[in-house]
C-alpha cells in the first residue's frame, strides 16, 4: 500500500520557538493532505486540509497563523507550529489521499510527538 | 451531518475470546466505512474498509466487520483475541467521493487483552 512518512518523529523545543513537521507521500502523488492533532487518549481532530498549490482550509477553531501549512508539491506538505507554547504539545498526524480501489483513500503517517517546554 | 459513535471507550477480553467492538454511524450519503488500529505512539493502520459490494469485509490480522445499513452499524469482530491485538481502535466514516472529503473518526475504543 501507499506509504506516508513524517519527519521528525519526535521533537522537543523551547517555548516561543517554531517547529516544522514534514509529511511526505513516498510512492504516490497526493493532491490532498490532511493534518490531525491527537491529545492523549483521545481521537484525531482534523486541523486542516491541504491542497497542492493552494491555501489550506482550516477547521473551525484552528488558528491559521499559529499552524502554518504549506503544500508545495504533490508529495510534500509541511506544518509549522509558530511560537510554540506548552499547550501546543501533542501528537500530530498527517495523511495523504490517493485514488485507489475505486475511492479516494487516506493513508496515514506515523505521527510526530511535539513537546514544548 | 455525518457522525460516528463507538460504544465503549474500553473493552477488555481474555486471550482467545471473541472480540467485538461496536460502531454506529450516521451519514446523509452512502458511506465509506473504515476501521483503523493505533499502537502507542504510532500512526493509524488500516484494518479494513467497506466501500461497495459485499457487506462482510475481511481485514488484516483476522479482523472482519459487517456493514448493516438497516442498523447503521459497522461492528468489528475477531473470533479469537491475541495479546498483540491490544491497541486503540478507531471507526471512521467518509461521506464523500472526492479526495478532499473528510474522514470522520469515532472517539476510539481501547482494547485490552487479559492473559
């Protein structure tokens, strides 16, 4: 099946710094990628939908200036957490959409654990 | 609006026993339905999916699920639990056909296996 990677898998940063997380589709081209946030023992919360070459669509309540998303190519989307604070600590998961088996299926990355000190 | 309800945030079964994780959905259009498994500090792995056709869907690791339109359910089962099945399981519905339509996740069910 299609493979999606994320880098880094784990990052620790100081409060006030910015952190960039990469999401790559390794063996397919993804016109659409999604970014999720997951708090401990909770489900995935969709943050934004990213389309190649256009601005991301953010879910209600997600600060677009806080979470910058860039989908510069068909295989790469990045999420930058700007001026990170401890409350931004979370598990961030991306997914990439590919048309397969008759549907547009999402394939998920392994996640990035962000800890803001 | 679409939604997914997973009954039971935590299910515990003995090794070798039947696993049943419940999922009900609501969707205004024919849904695509999914079950994902998540191990600690990892991403989601697709267990199985229903798109069209046969309502009994077989997935990886011996899991299967049955789409019951009349009951708006998509319960996940496995005849005999294994210790390695301990994980978090998410039911999800995708209400559209385009690449941009969103997957809606249930709240998850943590499966524990007793020796």
